[in-house]
C-alpha cells in the first residue's frame, strides 16, 4: 500500500491537534485551581460540557488536581464546589468519599452558599444526604466528636432563616437528625458493652 506525503502530513497534523487539544483541556483544571473564581469556572464548565466523554482522563481532574480541588472546597470556595459537581459522577470509592467529606466541611463554612448551589443544581436527596452526614476523618474513632459535628451541622442549618431554602433545609434537617439518632444509639450500645 502506497501512502502519499500529503496523507502522512494530514495524519500527523491531526495527531498533533488531538494531542494539543487534550493537553489544553487538562490544563483547564490547572488554570482553574490556580485562581478558582467565577471566570475560571465558566471556562472550565464550557470545556467539560463541550466534551463528549466527561469522565475521560482528558477532561476529569487527575489525582493531584482532585486533592487540590477538595482542599479548596474544604476552605469554603463556592467555585471549587461547583467545579467538582461538573465531574462528581466520574468518581467512586475513596474519591467520592473525599468529595462528600470536603463538601460537609464546606457546608459548615459556607451554609448559605451550599444551600444556594444545592438548590440551583437540584442536588438529589441521595447526594444531599451524604454531603451533610459524611464527617471529617478525625471523627472516625470518636463517637462523641461525631455527635458534636452532627449537632453543629443541625444548628447551622436551623440558623439559616432564608425562606427560599426552606424545602432543602427541611430535607437536610431530616437527614442530619436521623444521623444523630443513629449515632446516639451507637453510643448507647457502646456503653452497654463496656
């Protein structure tokens, strides 16, 4: 089979364009993470939405980028939370747990922003529940600390008086109060076995 120089040139240019397109796409996360504001979020959203495969390695953030993204969420950055929601369906196992834990801390730092985003994005109850009940890792072996964090989240949610969030607030309180009941039962069982 004979290949012309023109065909080789076209194939080479197509491969190069694909390479630069993918590198350009991945660098969007780096650009966003350096300055995670509304403008960078718009550019990132356009890149992710335009992609045919949202969960491909070329579009979803890499491990190092996810770690930085979760850190920004824990620090209370609303744009980082919104960015993570773009690709959160791509994660499983430890990644999604880290995301949920980070969002729980975000909720404590920015309850109004959390409620606004949850309402805007119509976050389903299953995800809302985990955002609120997944606790920081430092609570894992300390039932009293778990209960304290859940009680604090209940107080934060009850303290939100904006009527436009009443429905999501009601659902969130239901999940948190149920979690508190479960933790109280666990604590009672622990003391019975001692």
